[in-house]
C-alpha cells in the first residue's frame, strides 16, 4: 500500500496526460469503428427546447442565429444541425443569421447537410434563407428590434431582403415565432436575452444552445427568459436523441411524410444526426478519469496528512 | 490606518436622498406606465429617430433610472474620495494577494529570474486591460526598486504601447530609468492561442520566479497557470471573467476575484483618495443590498394572499420601474 | 503640459461617452467610437509588427541561441503578410468580376485560406485542446480537501462531472421518485440554479461597482498610472 | 512535478512513440492509404460590362476547385475511369500532412519543451501576427477608413457595393486617422511623447462607455432579478413541506447574493457578523467555481475530441464516422480491394 501511495505522491504529471489521451482516444476509436452511441436521458432544459419547437404551429417562421465559428463547432454544430432538422420536420420556415464573422459559413454547411440533403423540396428564399453575418454586435440586436430588414438588407448571396417571400410578414424581430440561438461567447445568448428578449417584453420566446463554459452563466435565465437551454455537448446529445426518438416513432410517420422528409421513418439514423451522441463517448471516458483523479489526489492528500500527524506525535 | 466611522452609519446618511430619488423615479414610472411599452419598444434603440419622425425631446426618455443609478453610485464614490482627501481616516482590510506582490518580486530578485506580467489578452477598449495596466505600473515600480527584471509580453499592439508608457513612468519615478528596457515589453500576436503558445514556451525556457496575470482572460488562463505551476513560480492572478476564476483559484497561489481585481490598483497605490473610492464602492454595495432586501420584502408580501398584497404589489412594480425594468 | 492635455482628452472623451445615451442627438456616438477604436487598433499594428520584427531580427543578428526559430518567425510573418495583403490565389468575386480586388481575402482556394486552414487552425485548436490535459492535472493536484472551502469546490465539481454524463444516470437513476432531487443530474441542476446563480450575481454586481470606481478614478485624473505617471499616486 | 522520469519511464514513452509511428506506417500501406484530399473542378464564367470592348461587355473565366469527399472521387472514377472533373488536390493533401504534423508538434509540449514545439511556436507567432494584421487592413482600414475618406477609389477597386459614408462617419474616421498618426509618432523619439494623447482618448472612451454598460445591464438588471418573493406558495396550503421546499431556492439565492456581496467589502474587517456572512459568501463562491469547473471540463474535452478525431479520421483514415469514405458499402479503410 505504501508503495502505491509513494508512486502516486511522486506521480509525474505526464502519466496523467497519457491517461487523458487514452480516455479520449479510446472511446473515439471504438465508437468510430462500431458506430454505437450511449443512451441519453434528457434533462428538463433540453426537453424544453424540443417541446418549444414542437409546440409552434406548423409553418411558423423561426429566427436561427448561429453565433459561433469553427473553433467551437465541435460542441455547437450538432445543436445547429438538430435545430434546423427539427424545424424542417415540423414544417417551420427558417431565417438564419449570424453575428460572428465565420457564422455565415457554419449556416451554409448546416443548410447543405440538413435541408438540401434531406428536405430537397424546400426552396431558398421561401422556406429558408441565409442572411449571413452582420457586424455590430449588440447594435445589430438594437436595430432588429424595430426594423429587421434594415439590419439585414441583403442575403448572404447578395439578394435584397425587402421582397423576399419568407420575410413578407416580418418587420421586427418580435414578429418571429421563436428565436433559436447557438452561442459560442460574445456576442451570444446573454446579449440576446439582455437586448432583445427583455426588450420584447417576453413576447419573443427564445431557446439557446451554448458551450460548456457559458452554461453556468446562462442557467440563471432558465426557465424565465430562456425557454430552453442546451448546455454543452451533453445538451446537444440529449436534444439529438429526442429528435431521433421522434423520427423513429412510427406514430409520426404521417407527419414526417407531409414534411417531405426523405426516407421516411427508419430505424437507421444517418451518422450525421448522431454526432453529438457519439461525442459523449470520449466525454464519459474523460469525466470518469477526472473523478478518479480527484479521488486519488485526495487519498494521497489524506495519507500524507496522516503520516505528518503521526510524525508530529 | 485607523478605523473610520462605521460604514452603516455612513450608508444610512446616504439612504434618505436615495429613497427620495427612487420615489421620484418610481412616480415617473407609474405615470408613464400606460405608454411605457410603446416607448420602450421605440426609444430603447437608436433607430427610433431614423425610422420614424425625429423625436423632438432633448433627453432620451426611459433612461432616467440609468441616470439616477449612475449619479448615486458615482456620488458615493466621489463623496468618500473627497472625505479621504480632506483627511478622514479610512480602514482597509488586508488583501493577501496584493500583500504578496512585494514578496514575489523580492523572490525573483533573490533567484535572479525575471518577473512575468500579462495584462490579459484583450485590447485597451476593455476596462479590465486598463485595470491590468494600472496594476502593472505598481508592480513595475516594485521591480525597479528591487532591481528585478520584468517581462511583459502583450497580445495587442495598443496594450504594448500602454504598458511601455506605464513601466517607463514607474522606472522614472523610482529613479531607475537606466534599468528600463522597452524591448522587454513586446507584442507577440493578436491570436489567443498563438500568444499562449509563445508565452508558455517562454515560461518553460526562462523560468520566471513570479507570474502575474491581471486582466481579461479566457481559456488560456489554465494553460498559463498550469505551466507556471510546473516551473514552480509564485503566481498571482486577478480577473473579472467569472468563467476563468475557478482555474486561477485552482492553479495559482493567490487570486483576486472580480471586484478585488478592480480594487487592486487603488489598494496598491495607498493614496488616500484612491482608498476613499474603495470605501465609496462599499457604500454603494450597502445601497444595493438595502434595495434587494426592500424588493424581496415587497415581493414576498405581494406574493402572499394578504389584504394589503395588491397595494404592496403596485409599490413593488414602481420600485422595479425606478430601477429600469 | 503633454500630460495635462492627455488628462483633459481622457476626461472629455469619457464624459461624452457617459452622456451619449441620454441625449438622442448623441446616441450614435457609442457605435462610432468603437469603429474609431478598431481603426486606431489596426493602425497600431504597425507598432506591434515593428516590435515583433525588431526583437526577432536582433536575435538573428546576434546569433542568439535559437536564432533559427526567430528566423522562421520572420519568414512566416513576411509570407503571410504578402499573401494576405496581395490576395494571392483569390478567385474573382462572381458578383463583381470586373472589380480587380473584390474577391474575398479568404475565399476557398486562396493561399491565405490555406494558411488559415492548415497552419493557423491546427496549431491554435491543438493549443486549445491542451486544456483537457491541464484540467486533469489540476484536478489531481489542486482539488484536495484541505479545508471546508476546498471541499465545497471539489464536491461541486464532482457532482457536476458525474451528473453530466451517462455515469450519473447509471449511478443514481434508480433513486425513488421522492428522492429524485438527489439524482445527480437534478442535483447539478439545483446547484446551477441556486448557488451558481447567487454567486455569479454577486460577482457581477461587485464587478459593475468596481468598473464604475475604476473608470471614475481614471476620468477624474486620480489614477494616472496608465499614462506613465509613475506608480499611480496622483 | 517536472522531475525527469527514470529510465524505465523513458522506455515506456519510447514504446508509445514507436507504436504511433508503426500505426502511421501500417496505415500508409493498408487499404486505400490515408490523408488525401480531393476537389471537383468548377468552371466559372461571368459576363461583365466593359466600356473598352466593342460589344460593351466582356467575359471573365476562371476555374475554382471545390472540396469533395474521397467517396465522391471513387464514385466519379467508377462511373468514368478517364474523368478529370474530380481530382486529387495536391495543395490540400500536403495541407493535411502539415496540419497533422503541427498538431503532433504542439501535443509534444505535454512531454517537454522540444524543437518540434519550438518550430510550431515560431511558425504560429509569425503567421498569426501577420494574419491579424491582414484582417485589420481588409476589415477595418479599407472599408471604414478608406471607405469614408476615399469612397470613390474604394468602390472602384475593392468594394463595389460599399454604401456612401455619412458626414458623421467621415468626421469620425478623420479623428481616427489623426489619432493613428499621433500614435505612430512614437517611432520618432523627439516627439514620441505626444502619442500618449491617443492612449488618453482610448482610455477615456473605454472608461466612459464601461460605466454605462456595466451599470445598465449588470448592476440594475441583477439587482432587480434578485428581488424575488421568499415564499413560493405551493398547492395544498401555506405551512406545508411543499411550500417550504418550493421556497428554499429563492431564500438561498437572496442569502447567497447578500453574503457574497459582504465578502467583497473592503472597508470593514471580516469579523463578527460581517465575518460570518463573508465566510458563507466565500462558500457560495467556491460552489460557483466548482460548478463552472465541471461544466468547462466538458467543453475542453470536446475540443480535444475534435483534434483526436482529426488525427484518426481526416489524417489516418482509421475511423469514418461520417461515412465519407464508404463507396457502395465498402469502406476505404479496409480498402476497396483489400481485407482488414
């Protein structure tokens, strides 16, 4: 026993690093080859996101703000993909915007991955549109409060928004049925809540997905100003699993057919809709390692303290 | 330092005018509540004037609560600054992290290793960077006095300029201008992790004996603190980024949490009026706490089904209105 | 004299910013000031680049240990600058094909985009990924139950770590309904909504007061250390 | 912590490095190889107005290469072996190798500082400093400064659809240019001191603007948000366990905010009642930090996973979770002709 403790006490931190590398790479390799995922039990905050989108009347116009870039795409892209997918399944119209310079590209990727691939009948400009990035951070939010099209005069592709069919009934941000937002930092969820949701007097419901770092700062807003919250990759995986469960349920076959989802009800979920769930594998490995490390660290500490006390006595 | 008058009695004196101002603002809110919604929708943005007819009013409506809040908080701070300047004695509790600055610099001198100072990774338009630069000037004064070398890698060109200005001033004030080396304060790169890659490499090679991280930090906080830990440096951190505080708390010897960091420059200067401003901050905190308690009591009575609840609820709404929501 | 003018500039600029939200005529000053700042910061890059080049050139010139790395830095700096400013390899912008320089600086296929994708992104995101290793080392070394405060910190981290993976569900998912509040995922929610909310709120309020005081000290000219007034005392 | 590992440890590390090298070596020879990027040729053809030409317009033609997955390349070859629409993209293939080697170089810092890391560090400093300089020119100087002060020239050569500047923005950019030049005078030692004026302007606007934003969105908003009723009556009566339970969170929040604020007091000694409150406050803060730590770990691990996925998927072609290399049900990992 003394020997093990001695080793732990003098443990070079490189071994901790190696353990972390294995804890992350192992599950990625295994899950990458077997294509299996872990089951998810969704929390209230994630379930709320699913239900808010689900409860909107068919054909509502949803504003999706993708405020992130490739740096945090690992955590956030699956959220954006799932949001777009659920909106398409429910027949909602989607207006995509971004307040991050590279967000416009993230939107294009999502449109290609979800809408063009699985909902080919949806038309650009009628059922969805990418308005791209706009500089100005909170200033943009202030402008969309009164005049949405002034903040976004053209689409990302350069078309004028003034006569865009999808925006026909939209004058200000409050005219959208829902604000679905994905946030990597500033400007992000907090600013949308502060400048837009509060100013709309609570009339504009908002759901948000954010990185793990931001989650603690956003919890104070749930379930008040934020109707739903996806926290980190875990929230993304929960949300993904909720949609996948809905899609796999034969009871929803008719609705899916009317939404024009390609392929209909199928037991096999395409891998692109399992990304977040797959990434929970390395999370599990790493978290368990962290827990073990904290325990080991304290065992060492307590043993040291006991031997010090004995020496003092 | 001798203990001054108790803060509670000072705060009590502040309360009366404050409550009067709140009452006025609340009254204004109640009067305006009928059309507040429309005004809020229209005027809370700069576009009202641009989109609709230009507003004729000289003042932006709906901003009274903000003005009152700024006047009250600034008033507290200025009032105690003036008191301190007039010679009133001010007690200040010890902040161990700041008391450790001298020791850390002294240790660097003994070991013949440099002191590393990082003023965050944001530009001069972030107030934390400005606060970091003011702390830097105090640390630089100590290094000048102790004849230690100071290294200041920066992540922005403007910060480099400001840091050079501050350090040069400190060396001049300490009478050690000959020891000032502008090239020790240098720009690395704006890129967050490019900066960290360079600084952590530098730390491993030069092994500074003391590391200061004072400013706005994001994810790099832990890389810096862990690298500093692995080379056995004394580390003192201060930031107002609450998401990074846990990492500094876990990996540094001393951490200034939020407001403590903002107070560091005043504490280190030891000048009476700067210390007075800290006491003014405390008075503002008492006011905030009193308002919270008042609001909680009113909200609780309003939530209970008492006969008076409805009237209290109206008072509560006025109070919230006076505070701008 | 120079310093007094500087002090006056700071105070007047600050006062204008402070008053701008209250007067409709001045409302756009806020937005404009951030544009002015961005342009000044971009111009200031000349000074930063000057410092970078000077420090590295002198290393190469003196043949310091590791001067080769300084040379690599200079080379990469020059190449990226030329490629980016010259828009090398940038295809024409389909909408404005007649305008010579209208192509996006980082359009697909350009050299600048290649540098971004295959040099900048891998290095910076791998630096970022090092954090996963450092959190593990910090957890092993620093999260020790030395006192009550440290115990709270590590206990909370423990609950959240477990509560946010499958392990949490697996460990406490069997708790009966009346004790469902103790399930790890619900417990971590409770911590977030109560303790974390309170802690964060107080930090935010404190910072707001701290920022106000710091700014006032600067605007009133009491704290002049930023402009090299030596050690800060007025 | 950074003690040198003893010799058996070095042996273990050497074996790990060898194992990784062996996997890479095996991977190059196995199946359909590894780390290749493909692109599809897209011919671009745009007619633009040109007063110089007799017809009044001219045609601009160029070729763009759009990245496609390896599976798309295999499919294209299968359909028509002689096609040249989809091709190997040499630049991006080299790029994949560069990216992978740089990734490994940075990871090697975890073991210790070494020449590979120092090289990556030297590269990133040079590249990123220039990168941000270039961004500053194309995103700030050109559209804002040139756009306001030399609008005609900017629209003719760089940004054809840039809106005309307002007088206000022209004045603002004039100020910016003047202050920028003052700052650059730093390079002239005789008058360098004047650059402090620019700094004064920046520090002044920062200080003024931050008072407004912090008091408005932080101080006032958070104070009001804390004003919640302490008692949340639940169904089934007032003095019940349910009410008590429902009210607990709001009581804890209010107590917490007040105690944490007490901790931040500077001018009162932390003794007696104030001391107890401050101690409760620090406990709240520690729980807050613990929670933030736990959540942040999540994000950090996600980032590491992304890098590992890059190495195993894009570079080594060991896994294929997104099925980018599956052609007609056969994985290119195994090789379209070989066996795993």
